[in-house]
C-alpha cells in the first residue's frame, strides 16, 4: 500500500469525511474510514496563522493499493480542490 499525506486548509473535517463516504468508504474502529483497497484517517490540526488571519487545518492520511490509486485517488483529489480554499 502506498501512503499519501494531505494537509488541507479551510476545509472542515465533516466535509472530508463526507467525500470519503461518497467514494465507498465505511466508518471503522479508531476513527478510520475504510474502502475497497484503501483506508484513511482524518485529524484536526492546530490553525494555520499568518498575522491576524487564522485558518483551520486538517491532516488526511490516505493509504491505497494500486487499483485504489488508479481509480479512486484522482476523484478524491478533484473533490479536495475547491475554489477559494
């Protein structure tokens, strides 16, 4: 399995969870979301700050086999690209 790390700003945890569920993931023990050939964990990080600007951050650890990388990862990456975020 290949491991990929995403540090996402200005995206709430609930929305990332929703995206993973839309991709066929199911909630599992210890806050994992597990799909066919992949698994992910989501962790809220401390806010990113520049001067007085503060933006929430989330860490998404995603592991996937060759099939998941080929089929699911491009869809996930497209979902994670958001205008203004």
